[in-house]
C-alpha cells in the first residue's frame, strides 16, 4: 500500500445534485437548546429581536441554514401546539417529562419558531405529534400555519397577531415511533402515518413534504413497512403519494453505544472506533436506499436522516437530561464523514438534520446565560462545506490510501467528496488517523483548475475544543495545498479536515 492517498476526481462528470437540505438543523425543547440558546425572552439584557438571541442568529446565518426541525424529537410527541400560541402570560406551564422532567413555559411556541426561521432564512420543518396527539390536532396545526382564507384556524392565527399564512415545506408525522413516539410496530405505525398524512392538507399555495418517521439505524423493517404502505409491489401501480419521505436516525459513539463515553479525554483507539462508527453511515444509507429502490425505482420518495451526530456522556455537573456535551475535533470529523456520505448518496437522500443546533448533543454553538458564545469545531465544518449546498456532486475514486486499524478492522484514512457549481469546484478532505499525517494526491480530470482558497481545521490534540476561555483553539486556517501536473497535492496533519475551493476554466 502506498504511503499517500491517491484519488481521481472527474470534474466533467456530473453526479446527483446535493440538496442544500442535507445541511439542515434540529432544535428541540431539550435542556438549554431553545431556552437560553435561541430564546432569551423579551426582558433580556442581551441583544435580541422579540426575545430571540441575535448573536446566535448571526452566527447561524453564516452557515446558510437551509431548514430547521422543531419542536422535537421525543418532545414532539408530547407537544400540544395550542399550548404555545396566544398571549405568553396565558400559556399553560406543562412538564417536559422526556428531558429533565422540568417545567416547560411554552413561551417559545409556533409564532416564535416561525419568527426564528425568518431571522435565520431557514425553511421550517415542523414535527407533528402523532404519538399522543389526535389527527384533528395535527390537521388543525397545518391549517393554522398555512391557510390563507377565512377558515377557523386562519382566524385564530389572525387573532394571535399573524395575518398572512406561513410557508411550511416540511412536516414530520411523529418521531421515533419505535420508541418514545409510541412504541409501535412498523406495520402499525405505517397505517397511522397514512391516516395522519391524509389530514395534513396542502392549504392555499403551501405544499407539504410529509415525512414518515422511520428506522433506528439500519432497522430495515421500518423502511420496508413504510414503502409497503405506499406502494403495491408487483401490481404495476405507482406508489401512493400520501407521504413523500421516510426518515431514519443514526447517532455516532465510540463503539459502546450512545451516552457511554465522555466527549473529551479519549484514547487513539476510541478516536478510531468513533471514526469507524461514523463511517457506517454509508452502509446504512445504502441499505435503506436499496429497499426504497425496489419499491420506487424512479426515486419519488425521499430518504431523510433527520437526526444524526455524536452522543456522548453528559458533561459533569450538568443535568444528564439536558444532553450537554463538549465538541472536539473528533466531532468535526464525524460531521465531515457524514457529509461525504450524504454527497455520495444525494440521489435518494435529500435532507438531513444534525442533532442539535445550540447547547445540545453535537451542537454548532455553545452559549452562556451571561452572553458567552462559542463556535464549535463542528460549526466550522458546516461553514467550510457550505459551498456543497445545491452543487452537483462529482464522482471520485480512491485508488489507494493508507489505512487505520482498530480491533482488527481496517478503514481508509482518507474521507473525501467533491462538488461543482459549473465554474467552481469544492473538494473536502479528512484525515481520519489520530496520529499519522496523510499525504494526498487528487488527480483533477476533465477541466483545468486553479486553487482559489484552501483551508484546514485541525489542532494540537484530537480532543481539542473551543471553550468560553479559549474560543478559537480550533478554527479554520490557511492550508498549504498546491497543483502539480493537474493534481491537487497536500499533506493533511493527523485528525484534520480541509477544503479546497477551485476555479474551473
Ligand atoms: O436528539 C435527542 C433525542 O434523540 C430525540 O429527541 C430523539 O428523537 C432521539 O432519540
């Protein structure tokens, strides 16, 4: 095996378009995600717009957040939307029993979420309550949000201060129906999803993509049951269109399951086990895609990964129900691995949402109540990769690469993907080794290319993180990459992520 990674990118062979919605986010009523994260309230001394924290908005706007999923997660199947509309002082206080068993004030509700989406420039992905709500309740929420004329729910919305309907493109039909969403069987849920979806109408000009909640990881029984519920395999009928997408969730850990190991202070082997777990996303997407292809060869139904990311043991001294964890370079590489896989599978996988945006799990931002704001290493991956949004993926071939070994398994040390807008290309490269540098040679075939900008994200340790006292320990820096006879040549330091932006002739 050669000691450098040798890759071919065909700049003139277009693959599928990488939907910008693969760069989506998720904000649940969980810990300090909404309250203290996005929402500080109208009486806050921090800069805010109608209670929404503005430095958080500004930092996220730089990522071009395409969509935001809300209000859960598990919380979605306990949430009753009418609790969160109308004058705040009259909204009921309820208990958030999933996440910390704390009081939920309902001060952040439908209008506040839609205002947040408008500030971010993000499209709303509202997750309805199928587990403990009724069909009528879900149906009326859609009507409340999206109906233009004089219907009962449109009237109620106007009474609450909003005249025009909103545009809501994405609608979730419950969450994790196999667990916190109701402990259902795939077949039972598939029928429920059809029933609920039927009454989530396209009002006025709004067109919903209804998303049925699907598998944990690679549990293909869910994808199969949901595709079965849509189609009539063997009877030559088109799939019904009652829901338009199927989701699955996949969390990364260091080999022992979620929540079992700390976010920092890990060994080289634990780092590599984490890379191995993250790389498995490719196999899982391939498996779901194969099931969907059998029922729907033309790709009408989208696959959505609406929860992904790392899940470590909660930081010491925090409420374990708040899922607060530090974010390191290891997390950044988990993100870059996922994006490479998402780009490869962009034909079927059309949306993804990292869990979760602020202060929860693999967050982009950490905030403190006194106004502190930290950009995590994962934030920087989203920012460095944003040129892939809506670009055309480029097929590539890894001809050779050094490998990494852990527990008798071997995987390639390089993770890579590329896309083009026509006049530019973006190449993302990760070195998944905790300890060895990785020389790379990427042959750029089919078009002449010049380097516009190259950046690298790395640090002195794989568990380097940004903190309130050291907020820029892990930040993008110029990267020494050059062109040699039509090939991109560079050396990636251990545990690093780089992007190279190219101008194409
Ligand atoms: O993201 C945290 C939780 O993980 C979500 O609420 C749930 O859907 C999943 O189990």
